[in-house]
C-alpha cells in the first residue's frame, strides 16, 4: 500500500488492479493486461509515479492511472533498473491504454 495526499490510501492488488480510497470515495482501476517478465521494482515505480503526480496537483484517480501505466511498463523487463519508463514513454503509453484503465467508483 502507498499512503499519499493526506487522506488518500492506495491499495495495490497486483493483477487485480488498484483501489484508491480518497475523499470518502473508493475508486478501482483494473490492471492493464501485460506479459510480466519480472515484477522486481514494479511497486516502487508505482509509488514513485503516484506520489510525483499527487505532488504535481493531479487528483488521486488520475495519479493512479499514470502509476498503473508505469508499473505495467516496468514488469516487461528483467531487473530492478531496466524497464523504468522515461516520462515521454510513459505519457505515450498512458494515452494508448487510458480507456482500458478507466476508474470505476465502487
């Protein structure tokens, strides 16, 4: 789990996606279908991107979209350092998968 943004809690559930608890709401994002090669560092990448987006003023649900995209890219490479996306790569990937990871209010 990642705590961020004061009253926000993120529950990372691996292949089952992510739940974001914020402002009295629960929003679920499904995982993006991918062929995992190595999950080493995926949680760290998720947390780093989520926290960066929160500190940049993004709402928690949108920060989770970006973080999900980043961790999905990360699991396609072996090792802790390989597969960490550049911002340009991440931005492009977010646009291609946005419809697949639309937040659902629970």
